[in-house]
């Protein structure tokens, strides 16, 4: 679980934030749920583009955040970084996704 001190921390750059972000995702099931949600987001965006049906985009936040938040609340037992650092957290999710795809982070 995150300590109160780390929850109040300010970051000057994404490079400084990313190690914190990874520490908040130490549980493998949480990381897997993030991966599933992010993959779902990609598929929803592709479906919207292919079918010209923008209704698919309504489900993007549910897919992306839904899986991630289940991972945090039930497996990681912490609050998602999105609540304190929304932009860094969004970027962190995609960087972590890429790191998992590249094998730099265990999936």
C-alpha cells in the first residue's frame, strides 16, 4: 500500500514519476489487468475507425479504467495513481504497456 508521504509527492518530470508508477504496479495481476484494459482501448478505437461508429469510443474510459481500477482495489490494494497524477499516470500506463510488450516488464 502507498504511504501518505508518497501520495503527496510532487514530480518534476515523467522520468522521475515512472519509477513511482511502476512501484504502484508491483502486483502481476494488476499489471495484467492494465494490459487487458489497454488492449481493449486499442481494439475499441480500431472498431470505431473501421466501422465509423463513434459509439465505440464511449466505452474507452470504462475499458481502460475499469480493468486498471479492479487491479488496484482488489489486487494491488492501493489507490490508482490517476487520482493524484492523471496525465503522468495515463502516459505511464502506455509506457508500461510498451515495456510489457517489449519484455522489459514481466507480464
